[in-house]
C-alpha cells in the first residue's frame, strides 16, 4: 500500500498566540487536502489557541519539543501528557537547532522518543548532517548512527507509525535545497537502516520527510521521489505558499 504523504510546518520561534490564530485562519482554505496529512508544529504557547482554531479542519497540531519526565521539578519544561491533554498529536524531536543550540544528544532524544510514543504522540524525529560531514563523505554513517541511537529499544510496531525527517543542516533556512537526488539518497538509506534494524513491513510503513528550504517551487520534485513521503517546512510554512506545498501535485 502506498504511504500517505505528510506535510508539516515547523513554525520554530515565530507567531505570538494572536498571530498564530490569524495565520491558521488565512491558511484554512489553502491547506485542504484529501491525500496529505497536514500538521502545524507550533511554539508551546500557541498550542491551545491553535488546537482550537483548527477544529473541524484537516489540520493536526504538533509540538516543537517536549521533556521525557512524567512530571515534577523540571522548571520550564512540558511533558508528553500535557501535550496530549491539550490535543497535540505530533511532536518534533531532535531538530538540529535543539541538538546544536540546546545541546540535546542522542541519549536524551532516545528517552524523548520513547516517552512520546508511550504517551500516544507521534514523534517527528529529525536527523541530518552538517556541510563538513557531507564534504568528508560521512553523511550516511552519521545519519545511521543518529537513527540507531534515537530508536534504540523502540518496538517495530511503534516505529512503523513514526515519522523521520531528514534535514541536512546546510539546507535549513539557507535557501540551499538538497537536490531531489541527494534527498532521495539519504531518505532511501534511512529506510534501509530501518529495514536492517526491524523488517520490511516496518521499513515500508514508516514515513520519511525531507526538510531544508522546501518551497512551493521544489516540493513536487522532492515529494515525487520514491522514499520521500512529504516535508518538514520551516520558513515557507508561515505564508500562503504552505498551501501550495500541501497541494504540490
Ligand atoms: P526551512 O524550511 O526554513 O529551511 O527550515 C527547515 C526546518 O528546519 C524545518 O524543521
């Protein structure tokens, strides 16, 4: 069976709550789609108003981060249970900005992935190489290490439902998109890695997105690749173009 595409916006640290509701209203008629799952991953403070604003539409809401502990003395953090109770379905885990600026490592990310799944959230697990790593020729080794570490101890039945986003760091916010062949090579290698770790059925079921300067002009070519099941979109998710990306065909 063909995998259903999933196009998610990662709003990053943009949109106050009132701006967020306005954006949801503007995008409402543009992101209607029968064939594509549409997700807005929004700042924590926007979750409650955005969940309310998307009611009755085809859009689901994701968080951009969460903590792995159940509850307690973790000032400033948000638990998986809080997200679920607020109506969140997806959670971005391991975005390169969190790995880099907030020093999140694979041991921590593995805990977050497990907790998200246990709580009933779908992780959008991010991976990606730096330009230096690409030039050194270690991209696939690096990505495999990230995937293997972040999914260590996660059951096949859970992995089958999750989403992995391949986001080359050199392509994020730079306007430099990976070519569709470069993106396909790595997304295909991620699927092979899942096949090795689990089995064929799990590898064929997991959805793998590309992220990094996706826009209305390049989405169709990227999403046509055999192992690319949609996109994780930063900058272009904050404007009307997002509707064109969702309806890329
Ligand atoms: P841009 O689409 O702005 O390059 O951001 C990509 C990204 O980091 C999505 O998570």
